C-alpha cells in the first residue's frame, strides 16, 4: 500500500545506485578563521543535525522571520560556498530553505553569509543529501528542489558518478508536493542533455518549459531568483553555455 502524504515509505526498496553512489565527493579545503567563528556563533541556530526520522519543519524554523509555518520549503543539494544560496534566500524571505552540503569550508562560508546578511530562512544539514532525503523528508513535503551546477564528471567512464540519475530523481519527485518544482542548472551541455532525458522519463514530473517556452526544446530561461555567479559570468564571457531545467510534480 502506498503511504499517505506526509508519511515516509519505510518499505521502499534501496537501489544499488543509492547504496553505492553518494551525492558528493569530499573536496580538499581549509576552514578559515572567519568560517570557524561562524560555525561557533551561528551553527547552533542554523545547523540541523542529521537524524533517521522525519524532520520537524515547524521546530527547525521556529526562529525564522519573514516565513511562517505554511511558507514554502525548498531543498538545495550542494550549495558550494553558498553565494547563490544566500542571494536567493534574501530575494525570497518568505521561503524556507533546507540546504545540504558536506564541504566544511562551504558550510562555514554560508554560515558567515547568514550572519553578515542577517538571513533567518536558511537551515543547513551538513550531511549526504541522499540519506537526508531517505530518512528526514516525508513524502510530498517539499515545494521545490534546487540543484545548481553539480559536478559534471566530464569523462565518459565517470558519467555513472553524476548526481542526476533516475533513482535519485524518483526519490525527489516523490517528496515534492503536487505543483512543486525541481530546478537544475549546468554549464556542461552533455550533462544538460542527460538531465533533460532523466527528468523527462520520470512519470511524476512534467517539463514546464515545453508548455511555456516550446522554442527552447525543453530547456528553461534562467529564473529570476537564480543569480549569475562569478564563475558563471566568467564562463558566459568565454562563450560557454548554461542550461536551466525546471520540471514540476504532477
């Protein structure tokens, strides 16, 4: 029997992809003194410990300002150093963001931005996003998911390590509310083509752009909330493309 909305499916099978492929690769990097201070000062408020039970959204966002208990909840997977995340959170103060990143300097950098910009609608889970999805997120609990510029794993033999694959997309789709969206962006065309194929074959998702922008052949214009990062700007000046894909839960 299929679980009711809001319940976690404890009988869902674990696929080999989920057991063997994590949503990240640990990167080298040193936490700066400013980031370490941010951990100490803001970590107790904005860090959410990983747990093997459903997260209580009302509790973890209790100290949010500008967002209510009915405000949208958007998950971000892999925010890097948090520049775009902080920008989006500031632009959308009425949205609650749950952000997953395992790179400690990146987590520290986002905590530092939270303090400097006085952001209250971000919470960070410094843990593998796959396990967070599996154990902490009830079905139909999210209004959106952001995955911006995941590692493209350029070499063909490494393509299997890419994050956006059918098993993960199925899990994310199941945790989106009807009408909720999944927004991916990449600057690597072969990966964009793979993402488009994977998202198109997920039965719980439909492509917004096909309805609204058929001339873009399935890709979407950059939504206004997603900023141009320094890295992206540099790539555009060099003639590199960027592809946004926005699908919604049916």
